[in-house]
C-alpha cells in the first residue's frame, strides 16, 4: 500500500489544454464516435453543432438562408446572419467558454449555451476553416486538429454578412466513416420544420416549410392510413401535431429549442401523460393509456429558457421547468393540451368520432390477445431460464451505462453461422440469437402471431420490446444471414416481422444488416478481404500474379479467428433506413404478399442474362415466395434468351 501511495505524486496530476482534452475524451463532447451508420454518430453531431449556430442566428432574426455542401469527407456551412465579430473569430472556435450565448437577453432560447460545439468540431477535424463576413470586411483562420496554422489578415469583401465554416472530420478518430444521405436529409428537414420560413440548401436541394410540425407529420405519415386529419396546435413556446394510424406502436418526434431530442425527455413524458389525461376527460371514460396511445403519430416542439440536457449531445431533455419563474414542464404541457386539444375536439366532432373509434379498436385488439399473451409469456419465462437460442452478453442498452451504446445482438440462421459468431464475439457487448430455419412470413397477420409463434415470442423477449422500446436490451439488432437466395429470403422475413409489429425499431435506427466478405484474396505476405467483386479485382491487381482466392458461400465457412475481424472495430453494417417516402404497407405487400403481377414483372425485368440455358426451376426460385410461406425471395435466373421468352416458356 505504501508503494502505491509513493507513486501518486504531483507528477501524476495532469492538466490538458482544451484541444487535447476533446481529442482524448471526444465522447464527452459529441457522444459516440461511430462510422456514420447510425443517425446519432459523431460525424452528424459535428454537422449539427455548426448548423445550430446558424439556426440560432436565424431565430434571432438574422438570415433566412443557410447553404450546406457535404461531399464524401468535407462539410461546408454558410449562413447569412450577422457574422462573428471579426476580432473574436479565432477565440470563438478555439477557446472553451467563449461565445455570444451567455447573455440570456440575446439568446434566451438557444440550443447551444456552453460555447463548446464548434471547438469540438475544430479539435476533431484534420482541417477546419472559419471565415466571418461583416459590414464589408472579412476575417479568416485555418486550423488542423484544433491547432491554428494560418491567421489571415482582415480584408475588404463584397460578400453579404454571415459566417462560413468548413471542416473535414479526422479519419483517425472517426474510422472508416461515411455520410449517409438519408440521415442528413432527415436532419435538414427537421431544421426546416422547426424554423418555418428558413430555407436550407443542401447539395442543390431546397428544404423549406411553411407550416412547421404539420408539414413534418404529413411527410412522416401516409394520408391514406391517417384515421383523421392531422391536429395542429400552436401556442407560446409550444407546438404539437397529432394523428392516429393503423400501425402498431407509438411514434413521436420531440424537439427543444430546435434540437431533435431523439431520446425524448421531460417534455415528451409530459406530452404522453397529458394526451391520455385530456382524452379521458373529453370522452369521460377511463381508457387504458396504451389504448389511447396505440398507433399515435405525434410531434411536439417546445422553447425553454436555459434548457438542461442529460448529455452534451442534447438528445434527452432533463429540465423540469420551462422558465426561471418555476413553471413545471408537466404543468405547462398539460395546461396547453387540456385547453387547445379539448377545444379542437369540441369544434371538430368528426375528428373526435374517428379518434374514439381508433381507441375502441385498440381496446378490442388488446383484449383479443390477452389470453394467448399470458400463456406465451409463461412459456417464454420458462424458456428464458435455459434458452438455447440466445447466447446473451453482459452489457445491455437498457443498463444506460458507458458501454450501453456498444451492445448488439446478431440474429443468425442455423448452428454453423451462430457457432462462428459465438466463438469470436465480445461476450461483454455482443449477443447471438439463433434461428431454427426460415421464420414464418407474418405479412397480413395480427399481433397474435407474435405470441402464438414460439420463435417470434422468444425473439421478442430476448429484445425486451413487448411493451415498447424503453427497455430495449440491445442498441443494434443485426441480421446476420448468408448472402445467397435463402439468406436474402430470411432477411426479408425478419424485416417483415419488425416492420409489421415493431416499426419503431426500424424508425429509430436499431436494425442493421451485417456485411461479411464475399472473397479472401491472399499471397504469402498479405491477406485482403473483399466485400464486392470490384474490391476483389483491386485486391488481385494489388497482390500480383495468381493470388489464392477463396469465395465464402456462407458465414459458417469463415473460421472464428477470421470472423473476429469482421465483427470487431472494423465491423461493416448496412442500416435499414425508413425515409419519408417509405410506405410500409406497400413495401411488404410487394415483397411478402401473395404473388402479384407487379412482383412477377419486376423479377422478369431484372433477370440477369449470362448463360445459354435456363436452370431448372430458376423462375420458381426467383419468385420463391408462394412456396416459402408465400413470401418473395431475391433469387435470379440467368439465361441468354430474352426475358419475355423465358417468361413465356
């Protein structure tokens, strides 16, 4: 013990400057790092931190346009606000606790309040440039990983007022990163919906909204599935939009001071509670809360003075009050809904009637599955004690600890694939669930099947999603199947299950496809794993004449030692993304419904032409859904005859 104390000296205490601290502990400033495959990965937080400053300028009444350009590894953001005061251009992006938002009179309801955002972007970029245009003068500075490398002198300019920031995320911090356009698209649409009248131009596309959250819900829902027209309510510092659909689950979009709070917080909890309370009082019936909120799609945005978030990335609001005078968030939201929603339903009896019918339908559906649900849960409870399908990990997403974001579960087909993953996985954060074979095609079935089908019921319990996503056990649900016809079919069947009964899992970015190499190309000195034929060709060219080439036909063929490299730090995941244009019912009907002419024609039009003869049963394999639980697989037939000739044959 004495030796330990002797080693703890003044030299053990270190002081890091702002740049070193951000680079050593980036998670404190931007959350998780990631490679861009998740919407909350660090590279998107960097973009948000820079754009937030431009949004705050717009909120203060300066600048009605923001120009954004994002290429593979470079981001440019130009606003037309007041521009940073020229004498403080360098300080604003390189000195912690330096900014213009500490004066609550100037930025009472701003998103960024602590002066850290752009400093973190600067420190975590291999190149960072800031330039201010102000009253005919301009000032520019350039940095590398937070270090000032060029301080340009002030100069005259004809450019309009505003600020330009350019940065390139550091590839040593964000390994193998790439920007996914759909995530950026959602990010910029949210800015537009929350700032009616602001125009954002991103890579040539314009993002603009006149009607705020009404436009958001119209974009996120299909008018045909809405049970009644969207209810849109606005007040001082609060705006909500509400409708109900026919889907399972609840869908919410919550915002604070223009910040998309993906994990909700006190404002969303208050809204969910107030919605049930207001509806119960309006109909004078003590409905079950779950029946009122089943199939709801809502958005809520509030403006709060000095908001308190639970992390620097501001994804969950912790504020209990909305202003310094002590009005609680719960009271503020409840009072607003109690008056405005109640008034709306009285003025629109047809909407009140449609809402009432939707609640009664949810009540019937809940009671209909109550019996089978109880029996299934008892079976699952017994199975969980010795569930051979699940090889669990030690850290779970619901633990809410430092490693919770790393938790993931691989859903595999058969014992060989699950065996390879099980032997090579990280038992702390990686779980494995093994399927018996092809799961049931559940398209068009009711939620009863989740409890009646033993495999689905065990999967639901493994994920812990029966009552919503609040206690989801794994941050990432990864479908790990072979890249052949059968593997693709299983992917479709699993996606059908999630989209049909748990669409929130997909909407919230929890479902992924595992990408594994198709080829191994090696010589005596080097081994290269290739995920596409193009990568294979490059590897052959790089390694020289006659390298050894192995084609992996299934996950079970990859040895555990090799597999460790594909599910570790360099894991490649393809996220399942639902865009505003995604219509779940149409997609499932096309791929998984009974054989339709649309699907037949699609298969025929996309057959590959390579060989002289049509393989026996090729068209059957291509359509492959009627015989396999009436779902479609992604097989193709290869022939030299014309497509229409083959179809006729």
